[in-house]
């Protein structure tokens, strides 16, 4: 009997088992994203237990013309998993860590594994999977790959696509594609892996990946620094990169207004410095080499000495105004907690005007100056709670407007975006497009690139069943 | 007047100027690859001077259904620029280095620039573009990008695709696509850049790129090491990676038989050691951080001390049998000359049975053992002149067979390839597919991946005018 004569629910139940098909109110938690925003009621939530089952679901969807929306941990920020009327394909059951090969420094992991679970598993081998961001306790690998997630350590280790050596995916027509390479060189045809990574589930469902692991730094040197301005901070970054031979793991910017908002949200939190400063930077160096990580005879840690020396030089050069080096792991955690609370701080008030943008590093000061001018012109009472992965040129612009007019909020958003594009930047640095940035894709993306994306989507998913309406504007 | 009523030569002359359209004998040098192998007589060689002209040529080719074969320096090894009957599009005139931004560590370079020209230009800023291989004096950037070239420093800096932040290309229909990003994060749609890199000119003609530059190491520590076996060498590699905190720039393997063949070809060359050894490794560490590169009070260089200490430990552990550390730049150059003469050594005798393959690092010893068994079984008198980018798991298998039977040579070739694939390896590590490896693509590549490649090719080049018959088997 062809399953196509069955109702969708029965057909899906026949593939994954009735216990793994949810409908009605039972879909509620899957239909909400992390911020609690309801993203539309799906036809059903289906929870496959294997790559084969994913394949069967997609074949059925092709036969019946049913839209399928893949979903990981629901921590995306652009509406890429909104599934009103579609079948939501939750990867939560495919969470196995299939293999860890410490000698080869690779792990083979299924798409539904939660990032922090992967972190814990590889830590047992003294290795790290260096993809760290605030939502790592909920975000799943498949979502991180599909959005090419960034985070706080891109500076040293690259984006998710750089951490992925191989991939297994199901194409829209249900074919399973096995590109589970553990190789450092493989020039055998088009790079489908890099096409699927960052495609937001529109070209295939990623079911597993081979991940690149790194030795866990034996020691960290972490500091909060108040810089004179962002340009001065970037000079310090270059100095630290050179002096440490590439050991800078993080270089995160928080303006004074963000620090103040953080302390309002978490009254028990301590201020980073005795006096408030405008340009606050969280710096972290990671020492993997023994000569950086083994304490000297006087007990000092070489990597910490290196950081302190560089900071002293920067202080003398007038580039920085104050600095605190973490003296314990709990002090280090306190510094990170301040930065990682960004999403929670943003939720404190509504509305929020925000954007995830990137510019070349040497244009960041210009961008911040232009943003300050935009705010001063359009809504001088707005409170800036932006943070930035400064070392990547990646600003998470965020303001609480004083003026309640939604039209003005849109004007601010667009003005920032136009400034970014004019500086050679990207209107979507690391969060992706989803549904939220479709207008920007249409307005700013190179038209020939857009045409090529449409042609590729049409070629691989002629019936348009996989995450329709996401990433590519209707045009 | 439509150019389509003109002869091809007149039409092309109208676009690029008659002086830049070559025909007949004048196409000879373009029609030969570096080894002097004639690759078929092209209809014409056309030398565009701008991206606009490339676009016009492709538009004309689409209107008239003419095949176009893009060509750089002609140093490819797989026949990807064979152009019998087609128009050969030589990028040699588009060789401008448009911009070098030392602060941002990027260069904007046209596809026809020769690699060593780029090296020289960025050296003036104390920076490197770390794509080094023997043919760098002839190979052009566009070819390196189109084949995702590897080379001797992939271990530290990655393949060509990792060195490319942005790209400008002309799609098969003549549309110019501008993805000249200078960003470290940009998640705005499918990664067309990574699709075009490594596509061997079948999906578009790369006309320019934004390249990632790195600080020039202030000092090198270079050594020739005789290891007990390849497994022992790989343990030394891991030790060096850890001790140096990622400063290993090269880890190149030469069997004793290669060293002997090299000395036969270059009688003035010195032997690496007093006695011959089976497993010879060229190791290079590069020090960028001052603490590694500034001589100590006793005049010793920290990076050299680090290497010598690690080698002494490996010697005590029985992993290595002998070692010579370069004491001068000329000694260093001598070590590199031996390794980089590989292509010339291979040309010394005919026929040559060869292959460019990769396996996971921890399977390399197994692969070499299997190859030795294959040779012993099929042609025990064959002389092995393989070399390997050992740190990448990339073997350039090469033997001079004793038995002259071409059928046997094919059998050896296939036996090695099957061993590679059985070990989870790739039948094409860094040289690509071209025409030579089409049978392997058909035999070994994942069928769903092949189907997706065909669909993408058809979508972007429906008339099949761009480098037809390359990379994707006819199927």
C-alpha cells in the first residue's frame, strides 16, 4: 500500500512510529523559538530516529508536495524554523556521538546532539570543539551547521563551516548524500559540504557531521580592558595576535551602556572597573603550548605574563585606560557571564531594535561613529546595548528606543544597515537570513548571486518542499 | 550589428581586440600543459583584459553554443584545461594586484596574477600569502582557486579555499557575480564562493579574489629527519604541533628511493644524511611571535631550540634515527629544493604510474604498507619515487614500473586507488579531477553527490558551454 493514500499523520506515523508524530497542542513547544515567540502552528512535528527515516519523510513530502521545516534546538534568531502549516522535522532524537577519534582529532556526531553535550564528551579526551556561544546548552549541531553559527571563538578557530570536515545529509528528493570525509585534502568535485552548511535547511537536511577537534588550552589568560576607543582596542588586538603567535581566543566588545544594563538586570553582578568606561573589552588568550602554560619558577604563568606585558605597553601608549586580569577561574567566569548574558539583557525591555552585521575590522570605528550619529539624529534617548565579536568585525547592534513609533524603529534599522553596506559590510554576519532578512537579501545581495542561488534551489528542490520561503526572497 | 553573424574569430576580436585572439600555430604554447603534453588544438585562444570582456565572451559563447575553457598558468596536472576544438580563455592579461591592505591583512588580486608575483608584492609589507608549491613561478591565482590548490603549507594555513575571503566571477551566462567580501563573517545565502573554488572552471570563470594574508614568520627552524617509520614520524608531528602551539609549517615525506632518484637527477645535490634512510622528513617551524623569534642572550633562537629539544626527545624515544637542523638559509633552501624537485624527478623516466591521494592521518602507515605489498605483488622491480605532504595525509604516489606492460600500470594505479578508498581516503587530494580522474569520479564518488553536482551544473550552465567534459563524468 502506498502511504500516499493515508492522511499525513498516518503516513508519517508509518515512517517514524506514532509516538514520534505530534499534533495540535503537543506541537506548541516545538513551534516556539527560544524567545517564546510563536512561529505558527505546524501541521505536525515529526521526530525521525535515523537518516533513513529522514529520507523516507522527504520522499513522502516530495510525493505529496508537503512542506518540511527542519529544526534543531530552536535557538535561531531569524525565523528560519517557522513552520506554520508545514511538517516540522525535529532532529532531537538523532543525537548520538557516533565516534570520537582523539588521535585524529575528529568526532562524528549526529545533527540532534546539543553543543554542550559535544563539549562534555570531547573534554574527556582533553579536546575541545571550539564552537561556543550563549545558547550552547540548547542549540543543536544541525542548526549550528545549517546557520554556519559563529560565536566567541571564531577569531582563533573559524566559523562552524571551518570546524566541519565531512557531512551526511538528505537531499530534498530523499537521497542520502555521504560526504563523511575525515580528510584535510579532498578535491573531488563541487564542495557540496560548504553549500549545505549555511543553507538554513533549504537544500538538504544535515543528519551528521565529522567535526574538527582541538587540544584544550592548558591555561587561559583573561582580562577586562577599558580601551580609549575601538581603534585603540584593535591596535591592542593586533599587538596581542603577534606577541602570542595566534593565541587570542576572544576579543569581545561591550559599550558602557551595555555594562550598565547588565548590572540593572543582574543587580548582584559587580562592575568590571572602579569607574565606568565607554569601551569595555573582554580578552582571552589560550595557551596550548607547554612553554606558555607551565608556570615559571616564580609561579607566574607565561601566557598571563605575556598578556600583562602587552597591557602595560598599551597603557603606556595611552591605548587603554584600565585593565583587570582574572586571578581565578571564578573571576574568569564572571567576565564571561557578563558577555554571555547579552540575549537575556536584550529581553529586559521592549521593543528592541537590533541587527547582526559585520564590517572589515578597520572600518568598525567608522561604523560605530555612524551609528552614534544615526541615534543622535533619530532617537537621542535610545539606549545602546550592543555587543560585538570585535575581533571578527561582527557587531550585534541593539538599542532600546525611547520613541515608541514602530516606523521610526524601522528607519533606525534600515539606516544602520545602509551604513554597514556602504562600508563594505554584511547585513547578516552570523545569524543568517531566515524570514527576517529576506527584504535585505532582495535589496542588498548581488543580483547575479541571488539568481544563482535561485537556480541551485530550483535544481535541487524542484518541488520546493524543503523549508520554503526561507533564505531566498520570492523575487 | 550582432556579433553572431561574424566568424568566431571576428566576434572574439570585436570583444577583446584582434591582437588578443590567437589561432593556428600561435595557440601552440597555450595548448600545451607544463609537462609539454599537447592537449588538443583550440579553435582560438582569447585573452580578455577585463571582467567585462570575460562576460562578453561568455555571453557570445552562450548565444553561439561555443565551448569555453578557462586557463591560468597551465600547471594543472589533470587535463582540466584541455581545449581541443574549444575557445581557450587565457587569463594572462588580468594580472593586476588591485589593492593590498596590510592592516586588514588582505590583498585584492586578479586571476591572471602569478603566485610568485603575489608573494613578492605582499613581502614588501612583511606579509605572506601562504600558498606555496613547486609551480608557483608559473601557476596563476585563478587556476589555484579553480583547483583549490594545496601545497606544502596547508598544515598551518589551509588549502586555497581557506585563503580566499571573497571572489569575483563570471557565471556561464555572462553575469558578473561580485562576492568580494573582506569579512570574517558573512551569512547571507548559499556559499557560492566555496562552490566556485575547486569547480575547475565548470561553473564560472573566477576573475579576481580577496586573499587572506599572514604575518611573515620572523624566523624558521628547518630540519631533515630520518624517522623509524611513518607512524613514528606522525607521533613527532603531534609532539611538535603541541610544543610549538601550532607553528609547524611543513611536514614533508620523502622515501629513500626518492632521495636516491633526486641525486641521480641532480648529481651536484648532497645526501641529506651520512647514511641513506627509508623515511626522510622535511620539517619546518615558523616563528611569528617575538618570544620564539628573538635570539636568547646566548644567541640561540628559541624556535630552533624548541625544534632541537623535540628532536632530541624523539631520538631518545627511538622514533627518529638521525636529524640535521639547517644552520643557514642556504641549507634551508637546499632542503626545500630536494622536496620541490619532485615534478622534475618524475619526468626523468617514462612511463610513470602516479596518483594524488589522501587518507586520514592515522591511516597513512597502513596505506604505505598496502602500496608496498601491491608493488611487491605486481611489479617488484618498480622504483618508488612518491613524496607526501605527510601532515595533511596527502600522498603523491609515483613509481617507475620495471614491467613495461601498460595494462599492468593501470592495474597498479587502480589497486592503489582501491586501497585508498577502502581506508576512507580520497582518490583526488589536491590536483582535482579534470579529465584524468573522470572514471574515478564515476566509480567512487557518492552517487547522490554526483547527481547533485550534475543538477547544479545544469542549473548554472544549461547550454554546457563552460569547460565541458571536465570534473563531472558523462554518466
